[in-house]
C-alpha cells in the first residue's frame, strides 16, 4: 500500500498538473454555455452558475451569423459559422476538437435525436449536408432543388423525433422532411403549399409541429410531424391585411417558439406587433402592441413571462410581457445592439448580449435586477448546454 508520504507526493503532483492545465478538477457541463463573439471569430465558454467566463477560444472563422448545438453528453458544442465552417469544441478543455469548412455560405445546423449525426443547412451551394458527430466525416448531401429545378437556400433546419431533420427551402417555398436513420442514404419527403419565402423554422417542444415563418406573405407554414402525409398548410394567414408593412431592418427569428400553456407567441414580420396563437387550433387569439419590430421572442422556461427584443432603431430595448394578461410588466434598456437572450435552464436568470456595448448582461427574472455584466467582443448568440436535452435545440 502507498505510504502517507507517497499519497502526499501524488496529491501535490495532481494539484500541479491541474494548475498547469488551468483545470479546477473534474466538473460537469450542465451549467456551461457559449457566447459568440461575432467580430473576432471567437467564442467564450461561460459558467452560468458563477456567471463568469472560464475560457475564450479563437479560430472559428466568420461568426457574423452563428449558432450552436450540443452533444448528448453536453461536453461538445458544434458551432455553425456563416462561412460554412463547422467547428466541434470541447467545453471542458476549452479547445477546438476539429474544424471543417463544408460550404461557401451556411446559416445553421442541428444534431440528430441519437446524437450521432450533425446536419448543416447552406445558402451556397444550397442544400443540407450530414456529418458524423464524432469525427465530422461527411456522410451524405441533400441538394435543395425545388419543384422548378432551381437550387434553393435552406433555412430553419431543426431536428425532429425519429432521427429526422426538417428544413425549409427559401427560394422554392417548400418544406422537406429527411429521415436520417440511415445517414448515408437519407430519405426525403417534400411538401409544397408552404407559402412564399419561408425564412426560418422551429419545432414545438414535444416534437410534433414544425412551423416556418413566411417573409413573402403574412402567415406561417405548419407541418404535423405525427401525420406528415396530411401535408403542409398555411395558418394565421393575412394578419397584416389592409395595412402596409414596415421596412424590415432585421429579420424576425423563429429559432424557437415562445410557448405558455396552449398559447404561442410569434413575431409579426414588418409590424410592431406580437401574434398570440392558440396551439390547439392554430387560430390567432390576440395581438400585442410592441415597442418596435420584434426579432427574438422567448418565454421564460415556466412560461410566465415572454421577453422580446427588437430591430433597429429600437434595438436597445427588451420588453417583458405577462403571458396571461399580455400586459407589459417591465421594459429594460440593456444598451445598443441587443441581439440574443438565453434563459438559464430553470429560468432564474436571463443572459442578454449587447453587441455595441461589448457586454453580456445577466438579469434576475423575478426582480429584473442586473446580476452581472461580462465583457465580450461584439457578442451575439448565447447558447447553454441544457439545449442538449431539448428537441429542436
């Protein structure tokens, strides 16, 4: 058996190794996340419990429009860059595991239900490419040629139950459903009648409904993933009928739906309004006047409040709404260039990126007091590892 002196020497050696490596010892990843620094092609690894930065990593390329998903064990993040870059990063070591450039212009990605396949949606050359989540080796390509034969930009790519991916063809006005259980030979089902220019998409938390926002007309495209044979249909049509839409300075996002009970909260494109939709019948229930054109609409995890940020010139504002009464309960002014909001997994805090102030502000969601302000270089997207365990995230 080792002597006491040998135990002491081993302990000192272990402490020295951990100090040199910058590691504080074994830890979990459930309270970690990423902050995208769009101007410098870098990301920060942050600790949401301590509200601190624990690493900064360079070498991600063009992050002017970037998103991230996480491995099933929440150790790795996959960052999708605008330059077609796909980068796998280790949250524990704070290092890039592997990086490839898989296209000329990309807009986002997703990871399969079983965690084995990463899918990337592309503007140029269009289409979706599938990669092995471990090695980033290419598995398959799905060219996005619409019914007219023309290649289309792909947007709104999300994962769905059954190791499927759903996405929209912006130019073709179609929604496609790809079964990737055999990722080297995915089976694709195509749906038309989606409306003009689907620009973004999301799936409900239960994985049943895929919704795509429409930029070319007022409304949403809806696909029932339980019964895809019924086809896609348009809902909440013509919400701007009789009035002229405003110029859109920043596209609204439908990366995820703000949901509270049976109510969904959807940004109205080209309007200073929030649409409230009944998720039981997909009818419009109400409209909420807003401080500007909404970009992100996110619900606190318990659904009690909905937070909204805005396109210029109102991009210094966050409006918090009561999901029951639809009244404004607080208006925050985090600073110029509010780009993204992300709740901690149980919703006690909201992290807000403020690009032009080079800060990420953290707010208490009960009192709205500022808890922290973390320096960041032109921050944009904020992504927490809890997304690893949510459908469509």
